[in-house]
């Protein structure tokens, strides 16, 4: 259900209702510009991941800086992006359910639509639906380069599935999906690089095998905020699916190397609603305002204040030293532990600059799990 | 943003789109009836917690069985309940922000509204707003009986605050809020009982002190699914704020004693979207379909299938023995690890009975954090 926005355009930041999901526009634009500058002049394009931002406004900001389109995990997420003006969407996931496949091919009449596969019967179902709808669907074979989630094995298994795709009227073999999400968060840069390099080697080997079979990979898509420079420099990837780089979070701020070039632009603005004892404050943001799946949120710009635990609608803060000056009604800027599922709790971004609310962006793919 | 419902009334359960939040109506009604039967004929009434269900339909089912009204954590949650036909709401929380207080007193023109306090300046703000709006707001003094969150200390501190409330035109001292949420989940029954008994002793002492000051506690409200029988038998509590008992979850299913009388009625219905290797299946429900703050979901009725980890939109299942028969497209019934924040991810309950969808209930307080 759509909730009321917690602010109005033009309002001072101090008047934003809490809890609210707030974007620092200067930091956000820095992040978008940095990614665009890194990829500019290379053969690699950004396909920003909508599973992070859930918002066509953000997708269009990425596209205005050179992104080819959006990456989505769900058909409903892709529908929300196309409804919002995105003309090229890759569903970086397997779509198996019959009605979801029907919606996917219907969407292909309105935009360039790509989807991933890792199963030959699923390929048959996609092909039949595409033919019935009179569209030609672009298909990437997903390979598992270490994620231990979806995808066929790199090498011969991928080639066999790609041949099966290429043989189907209604489908177009478009290349490979190779995303190593688990490696993105290996904190030490050399260990992370080593993991990603094994993934890159798997991709290169598979692309070479495909080429020998006459199957060209128009797209090799993957890579996230923790590793995109390595995939971009590999000479074999030509799309980067980073999402978190726009906003960042506690988890990514711990990662060594280039993710640190991105600035924290996303905050949950909370307010102190109880101040029962000197060493404790309670804020109005708990499990329904912050996802704690990767740990507690950080506290921005306040010494001696630690977010200790979250219940449904409360955040309990431990106060020490100067932190004990925190008073009833005071605002606290929290850095989400994990940006993606935190954003998915909200209907609106409150975009701020220079102490004022500059824009309110609707998170139209919030809750889009179908 | 409101998403499309994943089902239609009359549809066979096998056709529900996934992931979906599904209520087994027989189990749900068993739970509602059991709670009503336990409290029937006593001086204790249920005030079901809307932070769990977020849905006026559920609140009205509780009220039809004798509940006095709803408990809410947020003003916006209370507004959603009143909009849906609930005539008596307790905001079991401190409301500090000026605009939230204005909305609270406005709501008091449409329904019986109670709120909690733990700070004298907040009492003054509530009183001023109530007088300005021409309403008389019922106020409970929140005491901390072991939760280490909000609330003043039991005893003299509570009495002092109650006197301050009672002295304000515009406010009515209505009693005590004493909720010991942290004790609800102590698994061993005797340890949990011991914790709750210390809370009950604190409440009894405070009620007696208040009485000596001429301050009658019309309401003593608190207690959850893990302890409600003890508070209900205490002779001092007269409202029970249980929420989870309607639905249950993995966390509560581990708790010894009477919570086990309630049946699991809430499920996330997911589907297998990838079946890459014999020992692994991937379902279409991850962090945006299931809150994992209290651990991974359970798998209902399938031997050899374990929900191992969740990423944004994927659930990775480990398969052993007979579990390896799980096939692409198969449905999996998941038991949420923690029901409240899981429900808050959805716009619709799909209520099923006898293999068919019987109703679709809108979760109108989904995302109501303001």
C-alpha cells in the first residue's frame, strides 16, 4: 500500500518526517559521475541494477550518463522500469512460471527485453511463449562462476545450452550472464580480486568455446560495486551490473579498494522518541525501517552513539561520553547495513541538497516480487 | 507502492503467483478462537497488536471474538486501523514529533485513542495539542519491566509521571503500559515465567502506589504470545497485546509452553526457479520476501530440504535424500523466521481454505512507519 511521502519539495531537512529514506544528492551524483567516468571511452557499459534502487528516476539518471538500460531480478521490477521510461531491461534471473513468462514476452513488445536461462525446458517454454506473442526474446545463458546459486557450469554445459537457445525460433542467443555476487563482499582486496579472476577465466574460456561453435556473445554481463573495475578491464565483460555504488551501505563501506571511492549518499533519518536513562536513547526506526540482514546500521556524524539492536519499530542506541547529549526529538542519520532490502521498505526517496528537500522520487518497484 | 495481488478469489492454491503471503484460514481461525476462549469470562481483554498483522480485516476478526480494539506502534498504523473500522486504538509507544502529535489528536476525534508516555515534556506537548484540538486524550504511563527500551522505572518514577499526566487538562490518566517483549522469546518455560513474574511484581507494586495516591489504573496493558497466560492470570493486567499468535513463526515455534497451542497459519509460498545441481534448488523468495532478522525460514512438509541462505531475490535450498526430488517449478511452503517484518513486505494476504483462495486481504498499514 502506498504511504504518504515524509516530506515536501522545498522543505528544510529539519522538517522531514521520520523515519525517512534520504538521498544526499551531492554524494549520489558524485557516485553516478564516477562510475560513468570510469567506463567512458571503454567498450564496457553500465546496466545499473534496479534491485538496488527500485526507482525509474534513478535508472534514468544512470542512462543519462551512458548506461545502456537496467538490470532487474523480477518481471514486475522490469515492468516498473519500462513503465517509468527505461527502454532496455535485462531480467538477470530465470523466469519459469507460465504467467510470468507471458508477462515477460508482453513486455518485449514495449521495450528491448533480455532474460537469463539455466535449464533447457525453460528455454523451450520461453521460445513457445515468444513465438505465440510474435516477439523475439534475447536470452543470456547464466553461468555459475562461483556464486553457488543459479546458472549452469562454465564451459561445455554452457555451450550446450547456448546451442539449444540459438536453435529456437522466437529466441536470440545474446550472450552470457556471469555475476559473482558473493565475491563482491570479500573485504580484503587481494582475496576478492583472486576470486573474481577465477570467474573471469571461466567466462573467457566459455566465450572462446562458444566462438568456436559460431556462437558470438553480443553481451557478457555481470560485475557489481565490489569488483566492477576488474571485470571492466577483463576484455571479455562488456556490461557491468553494479547497483549499490549509487548509495553504499555499512557492508560495502567495509570493503577495501575502489568501492571506497563511492560516497555514502543513502541514509535513514530517524528521531529520538525516548530517552529513559543517560546511557540509552530509542529512535523511531527499527526492523521495518532498516534491514539488519547484514548487521546493524551505522550512526553518521555522532560520536559516542551506537545502534545496538532493532525491534519492530524501535532502534535502541547505546550512548557514551558526548553521545549522552542526544536529546528527545533529536535527529539521527543512520547508514543502512544493507541498502537493497532497506530501500524496498520505502515508497519514497527524499532527495536533499544544501539543507533543503530538492525532490521526492517514487520507489515504484517497491515490493515488486512477482 | 501498491503491487498487484498474487491471486484471485476462487483460484486453486496451485495457481497462486509466487512469492505470496498465504494464510491457512483453518489454522488462523483456530488461533483466534483459542485466544478468545482463554480470555472469555475473565476480566482480561485482548488488544491484538497491529504491528504484527498490519491489516484492519484481521483486527475486525479479533474484535468480533471479543477484543477491545487494536494496539499500534505508529500513528500511521493507528490511522490505517481507524480507517478500516477499528474504533479503539492504543498507540503503545511514545509520540514525540509535533506533527505526529497533531495527527494523533485529530484521530482522537474519530475513535477512542490512547497513547503512552515516558517523559514529562512530552506529556506537556500532548496536553497542549489535545486542548487545542478540543479532545481529551487517554494516556498510559509506560514502565520498563525489563525490556531495556522505552519507559520510566516502575514505582515512584511512574507515580510522579502519572501525577503529571493527571494534572493536565486535555489528558486523562488511563493506566500503565508494561510490555516485556524480550522475555517473550526465552525458550525455556521456567526461565521465561521467572522473567515475566518479576515484571508482574513491578506492575503490581506500581499499581498499588498509584492507588494510594488516588490514581486508579483503568487499564494495565501488555503481554505477548509467549507469556499472555501469566499476565492474564496475574490479577493486575487487564489487557493482553498479543500479535504473533494469529500467525506464528519459526522463532515462536521454538518457545516452550502454551505458544505451541497456536498453529502455524502464515506461509510464504515460493517456487523453484533454478535447479542447477542435485543438492541445490533456488526459490524465488529472498530478503525482499522474507525477513531473516531472526534466522532463516523453515520449510514446511518437505523432508531433506533446508533453506540455507537468502540473497535479495533468491532463497538457496540445500537438498538431501528425498529432498532431491524437488523439481523446477515446484512450490515450497516456507514458515517465516519472524512474522511481523515479513508481513510488512507484502500488500496482500492470500487467505486459503480447502485448496482454494477464499479471500484477499489488503495489508493497508504495510510500510506505515510515520
